[in-house]
């Protein structure tokens, strides 16, 4: 279920969703330097604004956890 958070790259409050599959969870594990496969990554959210294809990744309590900001790659 999407929640509204401030998006660092959009500069506004936008809808965000949690990772939806193992591919997205693995991307976040690598970015967040989580070493274990069972590391909890569902506190990370992905911007899903309808105005643009943002895909910015944020932490639930920090709108810019990565410097520079990182986006969820498109599925291959």
C-alpha cells in the first residue's frame, strides 16, 4: 500500500511503495550494504509519482539515505 513521503529528488511529497520482489530487495541490500540475505529492507520506500518516472529510494525516516540519491533500476 503506497504511503506519502517527501521525495528528495522530486522536492515534494509523493506516493511511495515498498520493494515488491526479491530483485528490488537485493538492489536495496547492496545499496544499504546489508550483508545478510535476510536483512530487513522493507523500511526502504520507492517513489512512484505519476508525474515523472522517479523511482528514488528513501529510508522510512530519512529522505536522503544515499549520497548521491539512488534510483531503483528498471527491470531488465
